[in-house]
């Protein structure tokens, strides 16, 4: 466990940037815990995660906007998720840009889907920047405040390594089940 903390604090900011660029939440949560442990700076971690997430979502939006034809063959495998993204956009409007930051499986599709539509570019970038700041701040602060508990959980998993895959697979199964129900054809 100590080796992992040392490695993460050494390369943590770089890993945080690249992982947040892709929309991953684990890195900002780990940065919050490492900040609690005194291995990283919380403010810097939140700023890096927010900037990276803003750039990453802007990149996905641009892919949808300017590379529609090249992107469509890859999206066809995710037609139902794409349809769900469109429905969520119609139902929640601009709020979906905030909501999608916290939902695994939608955080890459929603910006691309919005890019495919005629949604105003400047409006997307403004809302996306605000959403990335809220995302990074809320996850960073929450993980910092829950640092002691999260460190105990990590210690438990390092002492019981068989439990992590069981819980991870359970979470992935729940996410898969949700998307199956949310995107199922109505009879």
C-alpha cells in the first residue's frame, strides 16, 4: 500500500490530468485521498482535474461537431446509448452537461452527441467548463473529507484482495443492467 501511495504521489498530477481528460472519476478521488494523507495538494489537484476534464469534453464535442461522418461507424455499436443521450438532452436540457460528468458510460457519449446536434458551441464550452469545475471540486472535496474512511477501505482490500474483483464486477453488472433497462425497446 505504501509503494502505491509513493508511486501515485510521484506521478499523481500527470496521471490525474490524463485520467480526468478521459472523464475518469477514480483519479480525482485518489487525489483527494492522497491530499488527505499529505501526499498531494488538494487545490492543485482540483484545478488540474477541472482543466483536463474541460479539455477532454471539449475534444469529444469537437469530434462530434467536425468529424460526424468518421465518428458515426464507431458510434453505431452504441446506438441505444446514443438514443438515451438524446432523450436525456431533450428531457434535462443544459443540466445534462452537469449530470453526465457523474454517470459512467455517458460521460463520453453525451459531449459527442451534443456535438452532432446544432447546440451552440460557446454555450457548450461555458456550461462544460462550469460543470467540470463543479465535478472536480465536489469529488475532490468529498474524497478529501472521506479520506480516513477511504484509506481504511483500501487497506481492507489490500488485506482481502479477492473482494475487490467481486465488488467491481457487481458494480459493472449493475451499470450494465441499468443501461439494458434504460435502452431496452418498449414493446
